[in-house]
């Protein structure tokens, strides 16, 4: 262990999560990076290229750029692990507080040492160390235990029974050192002795040895013993902080120290060089430092996960961050990388210049509600936010304050506001669910309902048209409002996939995309030609929320319950799977910034695709999810079933009509097989969706 601490829940720091894949994620936790916690106590490479991370919620392994949880830990599953140690035989040892010590062999076999087994007696395991005789020393509360074969020896060197030994080191001369909150002890002549000089060191955080020298990271600076005398280095000698948490040598022989709030530094000759925010390291509280076989530094931090040096010697993080909530409905991007996010827990702003988050809620941020759905900027740079549980809030960046618009006479008709937009004249428009359309001008809201010709009062969104019209998404179709008149596109009259329209969008070529509860329609408003996209042409999602358009003509489709899809300019669909680093099921909105990076709002935070074109090339090099096969069931009724074989284990199978109406949802067995009974299915052509692939199913007479 590299610092005395209590195991507590860490607040999430204002930093972003770096995925080893193409994705970067913003969220309130770090589920996308794979780390179980932002509080990381120790790091250790296992000699096979795998990085082990000990956290307050278990142990995670970094392999091939992906974090996974260590399995088979039994009683240690999800528990805090303070220290990792790789012995000479490549066994990995874990010190885990009151849970004791665990050892995992290279073959994956576990051995546990606990107070219940009689191996330990202190009840608070903090560190473990191997000596050159094949024995192991354990810092275990006020006890220092020696384990060799079946031998167990318990030492109590301190007269204070509440002493907690936290760190161990061994020199080339075989001398063993142990640090605690009250000083340093060393093992000599078969007994532990107190180092008298350590009474001024304060709390001992870490000890390391090299070529007969001893270095101690303490509360009162860096203590150094050259074999003859002790000396202390502090901020007066160039250290950034006197409270040091860890001390380590890198592969070049340079001495590194971590601090309690000032980052890390290393000694280049006689000068200490600080690595902090100016060098791109945003983590300040450091628990441990380790180095990859290539010599890159990895840092275990208090509240920001794992920081590491990239190939260009810049710094990145596997970590959590500062969103107010993970269910993100909308995002508003600014030049330079800053953005606003609407969540179901409030609104968050990320300042790219200061690399800081600021969040607003109903309780402490002045918002009219919590469930924010849409964001919009007016010509004055003010942010307008639609809330489904309160109304509209407007943020003035100059005043740094919110103005709220609630329900009442001359105000909004209902609190369930689904969207807000401000036109070039400065007039604000708000769509509501069950309250119709509202228009804000001359400091008051005017209500527009069925009495003025509005086809439905249950509205879901607003989109301005290039001709000055306003398009309104509703449960009764796509509504155009132009020059005071309403015109509606519906399923019956205009062949929409569904009258429940979730969004209306316009592509760069002027075509209109109508997102519905039963698929997507792409429509040419000049010629009235249209194409519906559903299961019949390879798109196996129903609830379409949003479409984003890239510069190459590809379309990125956000779907509720069904995830995220790429639709190429040729009209081929690909579902973006977990194998690509994208895990959410509910996707609400996706938008491109000025660099062509894609920001995706999901039920699990904000996912950012830095290089969409690379993902397009990868996906289009694989088999698309187009209907490619016909399964003929004949004769009927002699045969009233069909078979699926060779699918993935437990793959989901759906039987739908050509219009995408779901008839049955099933699941393959562990061998990827499924018997599908066809009783009650009328003769005709259907779509059989197996996983992400769609097939034509012909049910004959």
C-alpha cells in the first residue's frame, strides 16, 4: 500500500474516460473503461504484458487495451485490494485488508491466507514481500508475519497495539524494512528494531531500496539513507509537496515520487522535474507508480482511475468523470471541444479550455426541472433547455444565471416540454406533450392548440425547415407549420412507417428523414418519393430517435432499446456492437463537431467516436446485415416449422412482417440452434432476424 487511508467511496473527478478502442466516454462512472472504480491503490505488470489494477471494488486487468474484472477471487470479489506483488515464480499476491492475502498462480489457481485459517493474526493485510530465501513477509495490522512453506511466525515490534504496518521493502543486504504511521522498523538479528531517526518522518507511505540505499516516502518529505546517514528532501529542495505517497525507480534509473495533491515528479540529475497539469497530467493524488516493459509510467490515483503515458509522452486516463447523470438525451457542441449535455438528472457543461465540468440541477443549479430533453442556442448565445418535468430554463452566459419559464397564464400550457427552439427573429417555440405548441414573444407565451388547426396536442420535437417552415414531431404524424397553416404527413396518406413520429431531420441534400416508432422514412419533399427502412431492407430496429449525417454521406442512426446503427450512403446497415467498444442499448441523439468527431448521447453517458471513418471502413469490410437468404418451408401443413442452426449461442431471433411488425421473439440454445413452429403463420414472405443478420423466410402453402 502506498498511503494510509480509509476505504471510502470516491467522488468522480472532472476527467474523461479514454477507451482503448476508438471510443471515448463521458459518464458519472467508469463502466465504459472497464475499471470497477476511480480509486486505484496499486498497479503491477505480470510479465506477460497484462497490467493489474487494485481498486476499492476489486481487481481489474488491462489486456490488449481492454479492462476486465479478475475472476475466481471468491470472498475477495468486489472487495478492496490494497497491494499487488509479483513473486519470482510469477505468482500474483493480493493484500486485501481484513480479507487477508490471496495468491494466484500463473495457471489461475488460488491460495488464500486469512486469520480464520491461522496464517495471519493482525486482521488488516496491507502489503506483502518475498525475500531471497523463498519466504514472504506480510504487513498485517500491528503484526508482521513471516510465511515460509508451512512455517508461520508472527512479530509484534511496536508497543502500540493500534499500530498499522502499511509498507515493506527489502535491500540487497537482505535487511527488511517496514513502515507504519509512527515510524520505520527494520529486521536484524532475528528481531524487529525501531529506526530512531524515523521519529521525525511522520506517517510512512512507501519504502524502496536500491544498491544499498533506502528511500522513504513520508508525510514530511523524502527520507534517504546512503548507508551512513539520513537526509531529508522537501519542497525546499524542489519537491512539489512534502506529503509523498510513493517512491519508485524507472527503467532508466530515475527516482520518481508521487504526492498527495501535486501530481508526480522525477529526479533528473540533481533537479526535480514536476509532471502536472501543464504536462497534461490531470491526476493529482497518486497512490502508486509502476512502469511498463517499454518504460512508460502508469499511475494509480485516488479519484481519477489510472493515468498513463501515451506513445507521444502525453498523458491519458482510464477514469470516471463529471456528468450530472448518465441518461443523456441531447448534446450541444461548441467550437474548441466544449459542450452542454441534457440529462435526466440535470444539465452539465464541459469546458474544454479548463478541462472542467460544471453541473446544474433543480436543487442547486436553478433549473426548473431535472429531466432535460433538448438544448438550443439563440442568436444572443443564450442556452434554452426543454424539461419534461417543469418547463423551459434559459441560461445567460454573461450573467451566469438561469431564467425559468413555468406553467400559468401567459406562460407554458403544461410542464411536459419536449423541445425548444429559437428562430432568427428571436421568437422561441416550445413543443409539449399534451399541451400543444407554445410561442414566446414580447415576454409572454402564446398557446397554439387544436383550435388553431394543430392536428395533435401531443408533440415530441421541433425542426426548422430551409423554407422557413417549422416541422413538428407528434403522435399523429410529421406536422409542417408554415405561414400559420398546418400540413401533416401520416401513415395512411403518406405511407409513414408509423404515425408516432419521434423526430424530423434534414440531410445535407435536402431530403427529409422521419424517425418513427416502426422504422425510418427518407422523403424527397419536391417529388414526394420516399423509401421506408425497416426489417425488409436490413434495418432491424423499430424505435428510431435521431439521424446524424457525416461528410461522406453516411447516416448514423440512434435507436431506443436497439442501440446504434451505421447506414452507408449505399443504404447498407450495420449495427455497432460491443466488439466495437459501444455498449449502450438506448441511444437518443448523435452529433458531429467541427472536427468530424461523433458525439453520441446514450443511457450510459456520452460516447465520442474520434475517427468515424475508420469504423466505417472496418464495418463495411464485414458482412452487412442485409436479407441474403430465403428459407422455404414446404410442403405445408406436412412441415410446420423451420430450423435455425449455426448461430451464436443464445442469439436472439425475431420473426417480423415485411413492414417490421414483430410477430415473435425467441432465443437460440447454447449450441446456436432453434426450432421455430409456424402454426398460425399465414403463407407469405417474412423476415427472420438472427442476431444482427436478417433473412427472408418464405412460408409456402
